[in-house]
C-alpha cells in the first residue's frame, strides 16, 4: 500500500512560546515540523532540506520575515510562505504579496485558522508541482500560432493583436459570448513586453458592486469598522502586468469611475480612504 508523504513545514519565530505551540499543533495534526528561532537559521534549514510550507514571523531581530520570504523563494521557488504579524498594514500586505507570500496571519490567531491556511498553502504548492509541465503548453496555446482560421476576419484580428501587443494602449474586445475575447486578451498579454508579469482576470458581470470595488481596488484594515485584514486589490497584483476586466458593461458607475481614474492618472484609489498608489499596468477589457 502506498503511504502518502507527510506535509513538511518550517516554522520561524524568535518567541520560544510560539514555536512550542506551533510545533505541538502541527505535530498533532500529522505534519513533519521543523523550527528555527531566526531568519538566518531558517535559511540554513532551507539550504539543507526541502519543505512544503514556511510559516514565519514578520518582525524578528536581524533578518526579518520579508527577507526570509525572498530568500526562500530563491532557494526553493515552489515553496509557499505564510507570514505572521502583530501589526498588519496595507503596505506590509502588498510587500509580502509582491515578494510571493501565500497569505499572512495577524497575531493572535486560532490553531484551527493557521492549520487551515497552511493546508491550503501546501495544496497549492503540490498543485503547482503537478501542473509545472503544463506551463510551456499553456503559454504555447496563447501564442498567435495557436490561432486556427484563415478567414479575412480572423486574419484581421490577428494582425490587430500583433500591432497592439507592443503598445500600452488600453484595449476593449467587443463581441458575443463565446467569440474568444478572453482568449485573445491572453494572447495580447503573452505577446507584450509585460508577459513576464501577471495576467490578472476579474469578472465584473453579476458581481455585487461593493464586493467588486474591494476586490479590484483593495481596502485598509478596519476600513469597514471591523477587524479585517487589509487587502491590496487585484489592480495592485497586476502592477507591471495586465489587468483584464471581462463583462465590464456589468460594472456599476462607482467602479467605472475608478477605472477611468486609473486610466487617466495611472493611480488606484483604495476603498476606505488610503492614499492613492501609482501603478504601471495595462488595462484590457471585454464587453458583449
């Protein structure tokens, strides 16, 4: 009988009580647990052995959690990193996500919460490994050579996409459902100078206006009068890449006004009154 491998986690924190608590928590749940009391010690572990997940404190003497996160991604690019912090801010959230963090937790947290989050991080890591060989195929499938068709209309679309790929001009694809708007939007991204950065799709049609505003433009901690973690927004994740808005005609006026503001100023305005943030992204949209 084949025995499934145990999930392997490296916990890094300079507080012995937290290390002890997490060692017992993960060990009792069947994880193989290793602990380190500093960022440099954590790096030593990463250089000697492989892990599914790193759970690290943000603020530590010497090498902090962000530095450990960046180093971990260099040593083991497929690893997932979860940050722990007692002082969550939008700036630290954005910095952590840009550096490749899976998520982060605000102290104090419940055992069930950290177990669930680490499990999801491990699942994503393994899914990435399983699908790694598909990346080249997926990219090839969004090259112009993958377009099948010789009609004048198809050739016209292909030629237009080729011309637009080298520009930063915002693009609107218009057509009935099923005509390949999403497909050509991805082709445009993969043929552009931004292809090494993220293509971030956001579906607007049928999404509640309040949720869409927060999902797109982010919000600060406590922006809605309750203790919620800050969220940078998908527009921030698309920085240097492409933000694709499908079903844009379904977005309400407040959303469209912020999109126009982004186009005209290259800045996003988060929900909840945070300062505007300068962005460098390409906007591509699709409408029926």
